[in-house]
C-alpha cells in the first residue's frame, strides 16, 4: 500500500482546508462568543456602561410618616388613586413607602390657603403654599412643589384649580414686586401672626408687609414661566392661563425686569456676618458686561452670585420662554395684541439668551475639556462649580436645555461629580453636591435625586438610589442637607420641594428602570 503523504493541513471532514492554528483560533472565537452571550466575562456584571448584575435592593425599613387623613391640608382623590396604582407595581418596600410619604407632602402639609371660587373672578382661583418649615411662599419652591401633580390634574378639577391658583398668586406677587423671591400671605387671604420680612436695603424698595425677602433671583422668574408651561402642557387649559387677569398683568412687568437686568438697576444690602447674604459694591454685586445674558443677583440657594450671569438660570429661562412662545402660537384664536407682543418678545429673548450661553458660558477645562461654567461676567472671568439647588449645571437635561448624552453636558457632569467641584463632597455615608448655603461637607439629597434623573449608567443609579434610601430610613422624608459622614447632623427636616422631587424621581425610575423599584 502506498504511504499516505504527510501534510500540515487537516484532511478530515469540513476542516480539511484549515491549518491546525486556524482551527484553534476558530475554537477560541466560538468559546469567547458563547461566554459573552451568556454574560460569563469577568467584567460584564456590575461594570460601568455594561449589563449590570441582577438587582436585589437592600432593605432599610423606611418609616411611614405621612400625616393622618384628618391632619392633611388638601386631599386629591386622583393623587390617592395614582399612589395606590403606582405602588402596586413596586417590589421595593422602601421606595414604596418613600413615595407614599414624599409625593403628597406638598398637599398634605403646605397648602395654607386655597380660594377655589375667588370672589373677584370665578376664572382666577388663588392658593398660598408655604415652603415647609418657613411660613412663606417662594416663587421657585412653589413651582417645584406643585408641578408633580400637573400630570394628574385633568382627573381632578379641584386639583387643577389648585395649581392654577398657585400660578395666579405667583402672578400677583410678581406684578407687585418682580424682584422679590419670597412672600407672605397675599392681601386677600386670611391673616395670621407672621414674621415680617427682613430689614434689607433694596432698590427698588420693597414692602415688608407682604414681601418675606426681596432677593432678585432670575430662576424665580424662570419658574414662574415654567409653572404656566407645565400647567398648559398637562391640562391643555390655555384659557386658564392666557385669559387670567393676574397673569396678563404680571408678564409684561416681568419682561421689563428681564430687559433691565441684561444691563443694571438692582441693589441689595443686608447687615450680616455671612458674605453670601448680601451684595458687594454698595449693593450692586458683581460687575459684568452686557452680552445677551440676564443677570441674577442671587442663586436658587438664596446665596449671592459671584459673577452675575448665572448660566443654569439663564438656561432655564431660555427653555421656558421658548416653550411659552410655542404655546401661544398654538392658540392663534386667543391672541390679543398683548399676547402677540408677549409671544414675539419671549421668542426673541429666548434665542438671544441661548446664543449667549453657547458663546460665553462654555469654557475650556484642563482636565474635562469644554464644559459649562456656573457663572460668568462676559469680561472673560468665570466660576467653575455647581450648587445642589435647581436650576444647576447637573440638572440641565431636566431643565430641557440639553440631552443627557450631550458631549459638553457629559463633560460638565463629570466635573460636577468630582472633587474638582469645590462643593462636591465624598464621605463615609454618602457622596454628593452641596453648596455655600449650608457649608462644607453638607450634601443635599436634592443633588442625589438630580444625579439619578440625569444618569445614563444603571450602575451609578443603583448606587445613588441606595444612598437616598439609607438617608430616608432616618426620617422617612428628604431634608435640606446632611453631613457626608454623620447623617444625624442635618438641616431642615421639613422641605417640601425636596420631597416632591423624591416622588417624581421614583416615578421617573418606574418609567425608565422599572426593575429597580
């Protein structure tokens, strides 16, 4: 029998055309593919930006602390039904309890006065909300307190009137004093014993009988517009806003302030040991050059700005002005000459501010590249930091200014959540953003909730959600701030805005990451 020739190639079956090395490589490729498909690779479980491990939440036994039915200030059947419906889908008992405590907290505890059938006009209900443990109504806080109910309002006419009542009282306040940020009960509400406003020296002057504090904060005006937009978007009740006598009086006055504050004209001085509670330069504050942005003497934390052009507040304003213009264009049959003028002015100002933000508000960071600055003066100086209060740089996607995946925002977010941000703290209990208002090492739960809503990384969301639960296990609610190492040290245990944000964050998770709740 002739000898079979020796060859380096396999001669059996379908492999006869491949070398031994080639077959070995094919086997390795096949095994690697199978392991990847079944998530057996070492880094596939729990790694950032990958498929996370199966989620089993840690239980902290968050206490149920909602007031008894008899002690609740306002009850909405639609909200109650919504809570029952949503919690029925949840498997995390802590988050279920936290939602039951936090979502209705504004209605349960802060509706101090509600005139649903205002005697002066059946179209203009009126409502007064306190911010929590302070018996005053902030424009910014009240928008954020009441907005979580907008999506439910069409199912409850009385709740819808309550939201509109808050907007009408905001309009009354801003027509009376468009520079003020917080107010006492309106003059048509029953009076109670109240502390009058601080003895500040302000230009334009303010009346401490009705004004709690007259700090000019751009985000107060932006939030006034935001509540109108939120209400219209949720209820389609254009007439309720655009035919409101109070709203129609306030908006032109507010637009004048925005125009003036692209230049100058406001002064604030307070006798205080805290430099963030007053303005330098004889009450003028930071010096700036006109550039298309709108000034803000104070931040949403009520602290003084360092440079007067606060980028997050300008971003919120640009979004809300454009949205208001779009809503007005949607109802041409309602447009009077006044509303046509408002539509044109809001659209133009929105475009001006947005252009100025992109021109003056983006700077080059040596580590993070192009990021949004917190404040600028348009002379070339800028402040790199972020504060926990909204509007913030971290919250830009929530404000609707950019997407969560925007390149500049992602770089900004990385900066904000690093020790390069002087108000980001890492501790043994939690890590998060605080601010000058409560000082070093004090983390605001608000920043943790905003971080959850702006993350595109489920592993990060799980970690921060656990920090939120660990804190809430102490009181059952949110607070203003807590120490990064010693959570027993905290400020303002009754802070309605933060409670509402906790409720909406859980709802956000239910919509986008239902397996986490």
